[in-house]
């Protein structure tokens, strides 16, 4: 047999999960009529409100950093007024502004995914935290954030080796001979499902098969293909019928007559098919 030559390896891929968006999705939720808004409230009038996770965002989707902007009236920060804002008990900072005017205070929420775990973001306002006789009016609360749908898990099946027993009479394997095909999953999730193996003849140029005649099949049943863990498939390979070999060689001669610049060779191919995955292919020259 000539030395083992791998002419072509097609990588199979199965994709699961939702739609993959190219850019993050931006959400802006504006609350302007919650209980306590538009009321002039002092130190004994602390209150809160709740932002909700936008409809359609699913668990496991990636939430980026967010900003909470609160528009308020009469925040005398320079004179010592301290109105503390918290989100789910985490301090975000104090309202900023000046007396007798509207001002916007923007605060960054860096752990939104954790705080939003139940789909709700509870905001609390501790008005005049140090009891200085200050009062404030909340006009609106604006939550802005981005989310990304995580990429779907991927199964990749690659043939890494094929061992074929030597056969007599030009066959790739004597009846009952066992072919060993090792594959590996280089993706990031486990594949559990059907697997079939096919053996066939291919006539080729020096680099690409152009046709295949299947002469043997093997149903490997349901397999488990774990990322990074090689899996060896073992199946009996029947002897290639002499008539099929003769026909195969005749086709080669007919096809390649006159193409002296090419290097046609006869190959046996091993094809592995998974449920929902393109076929994985590896080729060996005939003995």
C-alpha cells in the first residue's frame, strides 16, 4: 500500500440555540409615573421603584454594563444634600444637581446580570440620608443597557486517523477485517445522536475527489462525542468485489485518458454521517 495520504477532511458542524445577532441590542426603559414620582418628598419620604427586564430576553443571554439616569428637581448637592440611590441593595451613588432646577444623575451598574437575576431591578432612594432638612422631587428614571445573545454551542467532528487491515487480491480489507476510525470533537459541546459510517471508492484529481461509489455501510448507532475526547469507531469492512474494482479502474482510464498533467489515483474513502451534521470524510489510497 502507498503511504497514507489524507486528501480532504470536511469538518462537520451542528448548531443549536437561538438566533445569533451581529451587534448588541440596546434597551432603554423610561419610568415617569411611578408612585412617589413628581412629589416633593423629604427625609421621611424615602421610596423606591422597579425596572423590569425587557420582554424577550432569555436566561443565559449576556447583559452588559448598564446606566441608570435619574432626573430630579431641587438637588442641593453643593449645599450638602445627600440623596442615596441603591439598586438591589447595592449603593450606586448620590443624586447630583442644584437647587430649584432639574438635573440628571447618571450612575453605572456594573453587575446588572446578577442584580437582574429575577428579571426585576429594585431601586431605592434614601432622601436626605444625613437628615439635613433637604427635599427632592423625582421626575423620571431611565435604565439603559445592552444584551448579547451568546453564540450557540458547536459540535465539530474531525477524523484524526484511519487504520485499514491489509487484504488480498487488491481489496482494502479481508472479510471480517476491522477498520478503526478515530474522530474527535473539537467543538464546545457534546454530541449525542446517530452515527453512520460508509466506505466507498473515489476517482480523483491529485487533490479533490469527484465521485464516490459506496460499497459498504455500518450503523454505529447512537454515540456520545465529548469535546476533546477521541472516539474510535470499529466496524467490519467487507472485501471490495472484484467486479466493482474492475469497473472503477475502467472509469479511471476512460476519464483520465489525455490528461497527462494530472495524477489520477484510486482511493478508498471513509465517510461518517451524523444527525444534522455534514459528512466527515477521509481518504486512503488503495493497496
